């Protein structure tokens, strides 16, 4: 293993325990998991309920380093009055996420309940101003004995035999409270146009997540996001932008272009195919493909790393797969201007 790769292993192990500039996982398909972006999305879906799942593998091509594996599942629904489409809505949601870094089995788990209120406005009540809050618990853990620290290396970065790290930790697992808040504006000027934008703040409590006596508070994450669902000239256009600040600023901008592949009729839903492309300011460009099959949406994306990592390491890969399903309680699906991937 060359010096660069060994240095990366040591660095990842170190920041996993003392994340001075740590940042949350951000999926490339961020809008495929809306509750992970903004709790105000809870209940703002295609009809009454939505079930979402997404998985990501990162650093798969790095020698002697297991992939970062991440997965999130969520469900949300709105308490819609089927007799009055102009009533305001309450939305409820639940999200659970897990990710693991191969070195030291560093893990992070969160489970968050979300509550949102969607106030209708406009002549037909077709627009929404939404506010949401998320409350939950998180856990971070690590197999500390598997890490390599600087005190265990010589001047050339080689391991020293029988050298103790000299590090002291009180625990290898930390539980902490979570609180998130967000606001969302959804506009539906006509049946072929849906516009939305919002902002959210995650980790409002900035909890202490240190494994040692040295306090380290999880920094708040501020999100700004916007997008549209447009139908023009036989094509579906889904531009999106996401800006995230958590000690550093990153953004993800791009979108999908789609068209009907198989027409629908009275007993069969249409199949819509999309091709997408995003640019991530961190280190990647992201091509993607998506299919809408009735009430189900399936999307696959692949990060092509173009930054410093790609110059030093070969075969780095970050594939992502997401599935969303929309359903209704005892009535046909009627989209209310739901923002989607």
C-alpha cells in the first residue's frame, strides 16, 4: 500500500473520532429522500402517503478500505380531508438512517419523527406554505482499538511495533438528541408547473458527540433548496439546486429531462424515463437515470469524482439507488404539487 493510501486510512480514522470539520452525509439524489433535507416535506407528497428508501456506497475502489455504506428509509403521510381539497394539512413522517465507515467500523445512526403543517393559499388552494419540525435521537459509535494514531507511526508513516497510542477515551458509543426545523413554499400556478423552495436547520441543539473528555459539539447544518417539476412540449423538466452549510459550503445543482416511454390507459399507468446530470461542488459530477412506473419511482446515479481524490486514487466509485412509492387512502392518486427528485 503506497504512502498516500496509508495516509488516507490514518486520516479517516482520526477524523472519525475527532471530527473537527465533520459534515453530515449528503446524498447525490438529495430530493429522493426529502425528509433528510427538510422536515417541512412531511406530508407534502403525491397523494396521502410516501415511502422512500435510498442507499449509497462510497470509496469502493480504495485498496484496503471498505466502502462507506449508507442507507436511509422514511415514510410520511398527510391527514387530508377527502371531502375538502382546500383544507390545510397536517403531515407526519418518520426517518431512520445509518452509515458505516470501514476503518474502525465508525457508525452513525439516527431516527427522527417529523411533524409539518401545510397552509393552503391561492384561488383554488393549490399552493402551500409549510413549516416542519423533527425530533429524535442519534448514536455514534466506533471500534477504537482498530484505529491507528500518529503516535503509533514513525517519521515515514510506518507502524511502530508494540507502540501504544496513548489516547484516552471514556466511551466508544454516544447517544445524543436531535432537533430540526424547516420551512417550505410550494407553488402550483397550473397543472403543468410546480415550483418549490425552502430552508432548514439541522442539529439545532448542537449536542456533544465526543468520545473523550474534550467536548465536541455537532455543528448545525443549514440547507437551502429549490426546484421545479415542469411539463413542456412533451418533456418533463426537473431542475434542482441544493446548498448546504456546515462549517463549509457545498452545493449540488442539476436536474432531469424525461419523456413518456410507454403510454398509459384505463388499466395501465404510463412509464416515464429520465436522464439526469448534477454537479457537486465537493468533488464530483453525477449522471443519473430514473423511471416513473405508476406510483413508483426508481433512480440510479453514479458519482464520477473529478477532484483531488480522483487524481491520487484509481477506481473510486460512489453509486446510489433510490426508490419512492406514492399511495392514497381509499381514493385515486391526485398530485398536490409534490416536490420530487
